[in-house]
C-alpha cells in the first residue's frame, strides 16, 4: 500500500500506534527522510480491511494491493504427516517393550529419537503455519505530498494555453 501524506515521519508514528491498538506486530520501520518512510507490519487477519481503511485516512492512497497465499494444502499435509509419525512412534515403543537384546533396544531407541525429532519439527511448523494464517503482512510506503511551486504552476498554465491553441474542438 502506498499513501501520499503531508509529514511522513509523523504519519509513520501514527501507523505504529494503529498497529499496536490492533494487536499487530511491527516488523520494521524505516524513516528515510522527510520524503518517504516504509513500515512493514503483521496485522490480525480479521482486522486487515479495517486497518487498511484507517491507514487510507492519513492521506491520498496512491496504490493498494491485497494478495493472499493459500496454505491449506501445507497445513493438511503437515497434519497427515504428524499423525503418521505419532503412529510410528507408538509402534516403536511397543517394539521396544518386546525387545530382548541390547543391540535391538539401541536400534529402536535411535529410531524413536529420530521420529520424535521429526514430530517436534512438524509441530513447530504447524505452529508457524497457524501464525501465518492468523496474521496478514502489510507493506506500507508513505511518501511526501509534492506541492507545486509558482514556476511549475505557470508552466502548467502555459502548456494548457498552448495546447488549446492547436485543438480545433
């Protein structure tokens, strides 16, 4: 999203306040100079439209683009994989209970440790995916509103006058 504002630094501070009020997360704030500022944030999905509308009131919206990424398949795949690994862990535990030789026990315990590590990695991935679903990424560029000076206005007036001389309508 890009918004043309009168004071980029002041409006960036207002956006920071909006993000905190909406339980969002400020990822980065880049106050370059008075001509532009960049704010990257994560906003709760259910508050995204309201946040974008509120940001739009700060000035003139020059661009607004919303895109989404469907991760439903990733979540479903991870859930199936996790369930299969839990079942495998259960089978290994039963095998461990029946193992009689030390070398059998060590092999099974090694496999159990590997499966447990995979389960923990998948659980962490699921938590990460859940957070991605819950939060929307917003990139905001605030740019200084350009006010034309008298020379620019005179030039535009002269251009308009000359263009009307050559138009027959």
